[in-house]
């Protein structure tokens, strides 16, 4: 069966520090991969999605970036964090093909920028 | 792009009552409408979805209805239980063309 791993679960970082969140999927190949941010009262905001290695689409321009160095690995990064980057970050995957809209989420990372 | 509005933001019911959460969407080409449930501190999970070729879908105590003309869809939970307490998100997309756009969520509180 397919599983998605996301780490760390909790992170406290000072303003201006770098960020690296990692997500990996097991049990499937060539998945679509997504990064969402969930801020209080603002629902699920899509940040990046990828349909293949090295293919990244950005939905919201900001100081975050994403990379997909391997088929089942998705990384969210920042060179300098802002206070506004605080939130709950969720990685998700879906299959390629007709059921691509069905998302399976990771357990999330609670990021606090102080 | 698509815009999804969700109401209410908070809903409190007594155990055994029914709960209804409503969403409207803006893109008439959207044809896929899922609902996700997120328990406190946990990941969102898909609970039910509907495509635009049907008007209603049921799964035990949960049902979703779709009105394409009015561009709104609703989640209905009957005989609510305390374990139904969670945040529920609706979403919409146009298959093959777009990713999901989510509503802002509804916090459902079911009191024993």
C-alpha cells in the first residue's frame, strides 16, 4: 500500500533562517506531488505541485521554493523565513491519470517563525 | 481561476441531529467536488466526492448534493456523533485542467 512521510512534525525557526521540509511517498511511482499551507481560518492554500522529476508549478509567488530531485521526493525550501511563513504545511500526493484529483495528505509540519 | 466559498465557518449541533455544510463555486466548468475531514491535529482525509454527472451521492450517514445550475454543493451528515467533530473542507476542480481549490473550512462541533 502507499504511504506518505513528512518531516519534521514541528519546527520553530527564527526570522531570516533557512527552511527545508521533506516529503517522500512509498508504494507508488510517478505520483503527482503537492505542498499546501494551512493558516488559521484560511483553509488549504496550494503552494506548489509537481507532475514529474524537476517539474514544479508555483501557485503563489513568495519566498518559498520547491524541488523534486527524485520521483517520490518533494522538498519545500526557503532561504530566509518571514513571520508570515508560519503555518501548518502539508505534503500530498495523487496518482497520475483519471483519479488524479484524489489527494492523500501527509501528517503535516507545524512551522512557527519567531 | 476558481473561487470556493464555504458556510458556515462554525457549526454546533447536538448528538443525533443533522448537519449541513454548503459551498458555492465560481467556475461553471468545474466538474469534481470532494469533501475532506480534518480532525484536530491530523491530516485531511477524503470522505466523499461527487462528479458533475450526478446530483447526489450517499455513503452511510454522509451525503453530498450538487446543483450545477446554482453552482453550489452541500455535505449532509445525519445522526451526528461526537466523532464527527472536525473541520470539513469542500473543494472544486475541473478534471484534466486544474488542481483543487479548497473552501476555508467548517468546524463542526457535535455535543453529546
